[in-house]
């Protein structure tokens, strides 16, 4: 438990800091103008799934690295990192090839001309950062796989410290810089991503604790077999993340017919839940690292203990955050808006969000346990069935139709979220149990 929490707390701060970067972009663009804030929000909704896909590919590296470390195969760590760099950079360059089609894409969407112009430019600059993001995520997951999580926290926090003044300068045109409005947020984001990539690279080549791995003493050429092996692990993770991100965006679009107040209430509940989600998420990432290391040591029992310690922590966290959410739902909603109708709607959704947190905590730890065991295809299939086939279907029936009950609008979709996440929690935990039995019989089955 102590080792798990030591790994997890820097990850938590890093995840929260990453969330605050998006929050700062939205707030600072909103203070400049409503149109610029809307452009940043739209551009963010398009660029985020793309960047999260690259991150998902890189997340397949940490269980590989932790397993190599556990089995004392230190000489193979550099090659695993280089193969991940090749793979994620190839995907990022495909993103760059798609840049000329960005204007065409947004021309297909009905919106005001000034909003479209800002959105296109913002999206263009953020996507230009894709190679830097690929390098940063590969290096970050290598460090985390080697149980070195504090650098992620420090570098992410430094990125936030660069992001806020860069936003302010480029949005408002200070110190001789052009006044760019929302486009300035896109440029600031691009700068921050490359700064974090460079900072992480400098740490990797200079840190005393990593010198024994000789990560860049030489560079390995791409190897088809190893690229395929990493893609096999990372691709299901990437699609799982994209499915989760896009699901909540689709629900926001479906709720638009009920008015801005309903959408706003949904966004408040979702935003607060996302912040609370960072707690079990950090525990889950730490669990994946510990499982990889334990399997590398051929210690199936240690891997199993890591899972149950993670689940215990996650349930305790959910008890705390759910109680907080229920007791202070109105106060939480009031932080986002002064509109009494939106506050009332959001308070009702936050009660459902409190229930949501128990299932969410169990499923994210179980999903990361599967990542640690390299069983990512099962994680992907369970996520797809639970979120899109069960969760969204329940939401559509309750939220948009009167087949079972009068139309529940946003509350119907949140009951759908609870249904989908509960299903995912049960199925993923069941899958973890199956994998644990297999590994107990043959600890090298997934090596």
C-alpha cells in the first residue's frame, strides 16, 4: 500500500495539473471574448481525442518497461522506449498530414465565420504539437514504467506555469506580441507541449537513477515485430480512451435540444466528476506499474495484492468524494455559475455523479490492472460494450424518450452513465480475476 501510494501521489498532481491547463485556456479565452472561448472549446473537443489517441498508444509502454525492470532485463528498456517513439511519431506525422483538411472539416459545420476562423487556427496550432506530444508521452511512460513518477509531476507543473503567462501574453498582445485572442491559446499549448518534451528528454539523459539503462547511448531502428507488439497493447488503450472522451461529447450534443441551461448543468457535473476521477485514475496507473514489475519478478501474488490494494484505496476515495459531492452539491454548482436554474439542475446531476464515482473508481483500477497484465483487448471490448451499447442505450431511452418513464433529459443520460460504468466495473473485475488465475498457473503466460 505504501509503495502504491508513493507512486500514485505525483501522478495525481500531474493529472490535476493537466486538467488545469485546459481550464486555464477556457477561462482566459472567455475573459477576452465569448466567441474566442467558444472557438477554444470547439477546437479542444476536436484536438483532445486525437492527442488522447497518441497518449493511449504510449500508455502501452509502461507495463512493458515495468515488466523488463522487474525481470532485471535492463538492457532491453532502451529498445522498448525507442520502438514506442517510432510508433507514436509515425502516428503524429499522420496527424500533420491531415492538417490541410482542417479548414474543409470546419467548413462542413454550420457556425459564424469569425468563430470558424478562430477555431481553425486554434486547432491547427494544437495539432502542430502532435510530434512533441508523442515524444513527451513516450518518455513520460518510460519514466513511469521505471517507477519514476515525480518527474512527471514536476514537468507537468512547470508546463502549467509556462501555459498561463504564455496564454496571457499571446491572447492580449503584450510585450510586443501580436494580439491573437483564442488563437493565442493554441500557440501557447503548442509551446508548452514542446517545452515539456524537451524538459523530459533532458531529465531522461541526465538523471542519475536512469543512467544505468543507457536510454540514448545508441538509437535502435524500428523493428516490425516489436512495433506490432506495442501496437497490440497500445491500440486498444487508445480506442478505449477515445470512446470515453467522445461519449461525453456526444451526450452534450444530444442534450442541446433541451436548451443551454441543461447543457450547462451537464457540463458542470461532468467537469467536477472529471476532477474527482483523477484520484482513482492515479491509483490505477500506479497499479499497472506495480503489476508489470511483479510479473517481471515472476511474483503473481505481489501483482494480485497490488490490485486489491488499489481497489481498496479507490473505494475509500469514492466514499470521501461521493459524500463531499452530495453534501456540497449546491455550493459546487455555484462555483461555476450564478444562474439559480442551472444550479438546481446541476445539483440533481451531482447526486447521480456521487453514485457514478463508485463504479468509476472500480472500473479504472480494474482497467489499469488489465493494462498491467497486457490484457488490453479485453479492456477495449468491455469498454465499448459497457459505454456505447449499454450506457448510451439506457441514456437514450430514459433521456430522449418516454418509453419507460417521462423524458428525463440529462438525468436519464447520467443514469445511463451509471449503468454503463457499473457494467464495466463488474466485467473488468471479472476479467482481472480470470487473468490472475492464469498467471498464478503460469506466471510467464503474459510475459
